[in-house]
C-alpha cells in the first residue's frame, strides 16, 4: 500500500484508464489530468458547475483546481469515482501547476497518438506531445517532483533489427517497386535476399520515421535532459502493440488491432495488408498497466546501472528464438540510452509480451470469434515497418515484470470485449 498521490496524464485514455485501475488497486491515490481530446473522446461534455463525482477531492488533498477547472471536472464515464479528475490540457502551464499540487510521482500518458492522417497533423503532434511534455517537466522541476514514468513507444526504433550475411543491420525504408512486386521483407543490399528479423533491445539505434514517432522520441530527449538537470528519475516505457478492452474503434489514428476488431463487430472480415506475415509483439493493456506500476516503483529507489560487461541479452522463450543483437559499443551520442549519473536517471524499457506473432495471426484469432476468415489483400502503406518485435528482458530482469495475459486468452477476450465508443465529432 503506497498512499502516494499519483498524477496520470491522459488517464481517461485507453492505456491511462487501465493504469488508473491498477494504481488504485496498488494503493495509490490518483489524480487524472486529461483534455478529453475531441478526436479521441468525441465532443467534450458540457461543463456542469459543481456537479459530478469529479468534484470529490482525493482524501487529505486539496483539489488544487481553480473554480473554472473545478466546474468542468466532471468525471468521464469509466473512470473510478475515487479519481480526482482535472479536465485540462498538459500544454497549459496554469492547469499543470494546479494538477501537480501535492503530487509525489507522475505517469505521463497524455499524447496525440497514431500515425496521423497527413503532414498537416505535425504541429498538433509536436504541440501536444513535445510542448506538453516540456510544460509538464518544467512544472515538475519547479515543484521539486523528481519521479516520472513516461509512455514512449516502439515507434522510436523505426524498422526492426535484422541479421544479414554480415551481421546485424537496420535496413532503410522499403522501396515501392519491391512492395509492388510483393517483396515485402527488407532485402540485403548485397545478396538481394530477405534479411532475418531479430528482437530489438533498448540499446538499438533509434530511427523515428514519422511525426508521431519523432514526437515520442522528442519526449524521451526532454525527459533525459530533465533528469540530468534536476536529478530526476525517469522510466521510459516503449510500448509495443497494445490491445485490449477499451481500445478506440474508429479514429484515423487507431491501431491495427482495433481496426480488425471494429470490422468484426460490423460483421466484416478483417482485411490484412501485405502477406500478413508482418511480425509484431502484441501486449495486453492490463500487462502494460502492470509495467507502469513496476516502473513507478523503480522511480522511488536508487538504481545501479548493470555492469557494462553484462552478458548479451537473450530470450529463452522458444517462439522468440531470434537472437537479440549485441549492445553496440558506444551508442551514438544523439540516442537517448540509459543515463545514470549523480544528477539523475533515464532508463528506457521495452514493454512487449516477448512472444512474436504476425498481424495475420492476430486477424485469424480475432476473426475466428466471429466465424470469419481474414482477407489478405497484398495492399501496403508506404512507410509501414515490416517487422518490429522486442526483447523485454530488461523489464523482466530489472523490474520483475512479466506479461501475464497469453495471446490466445487476450485475443479471445478482445474479440468480444467493448471498444471505446465511436467518436462523434
Ligand atoms: N496504444 C498503443 O498501442 C500505444 C503504443 C505505444 C505507445 N503508446 C503511448 O501510450 C500513451 C497512451 O496512449 P493510448 O493508446 O491510451 O491513447 P488514447 O488516445 O486512448 O489516450 C490518450 C489520452 O490523452 C489525452 N490527451 C491527449 N493529449 C492531451 C493533452 N495535450 N493534454 C491532456 N490530455 C491529453 C486524450 O484525451 C486521451 O484521453 C500515449 O503516450 C501513446 O503515445 C500507445
């Protein structure tokens, strides 16, 4: 039982709300700051002055929100009534200052997510994700709050890691001519043969390939700088493909799991791009929430960096037999790797189940529940990565976390569990 006061930004979202439930169960008192983005939650609710369970303070803590905010702090459907809800934007310094009152530790989930519709989305990504993080970190620095869990993403790696005839390699973006010809796997430039995908580890090179990805990496850079400058402690969780109850169903930013799940709900077969053999690591939202709880606790303690001579990480699970590439000798200086000095800690962790599945596997598992068979279309989206799967060995070894929900159980539940209500703009 911790009794600490935790701020979850984005706590009304898909992952944030699962974290809130896990944190309450763990004994945290929880405040949520969420703007209830219209493209996520639909049109924001009308303010109801002084009403709603959101007006209820966390025991022993002043709500810390001014009259305007308090009037709007109606608890969104689905959030536990014990939550102190602040309806506001993480880019607004005054709102953030009030939301941080009395806070011991912050779990920063708020972000504009997904791949975006087109480049016109760029300012929104940068504002919401990078400016929002900067505002939050500045306010934490000012108040002496030194503990942060940051929601990052596998997208910081870009394409996954591969093994070719000359060792480990990171191929560039695939060519339209190869994709048109059905050559979906990245090819070795010398032999022209497909490269063998392997698991990415936290020390792999980072290569964000779209604005969302660069904004997630931007958040990591900001958190690294904050840790150095304030002595703060950061666990950055690089989630892989998160799925589970409460996923959004119809936004242009939704991930492939919810697109398939929505198709099945409409009685349609999921349509699978390429040949369906794209490798991913699907991790259940309750496991992601548990990883956040473990990470919150990581930020509370002194941490000693594993020896530089630590053995190369391997994954014992047969389904993940592909090797993890050895850690590069001296990471490129522009890459946020673990930072541990007298003045702070930044430590990234992959959050994946550790088991490799294909997108076709997921479509088959979900479609089976609706008595359907997926349709493999051969279509492609230029810019999609072919394979990206993680070693989550660091999270397991250092934080004692282990995924509990199996692919079969999780997909069976997800096939029929409710999605988040459709957005009505
Ligand atoms: N879903 C995934 O598979 C996945 C994978 C990797 C990383 N992530 C990261 O996990 C985090 C949570 O993602 P999610 O899938 O739950 O998304 P979500 O859209 O369901 O939740 C995000 C929440 O943040 C809120 N929000 C957005 N911008 C805000 C702002 N400026 N101020 C205050 N609130 C704001 C939204 O209203 C929403 O409730 C994000 O940081 C995302 O980048 C998600």
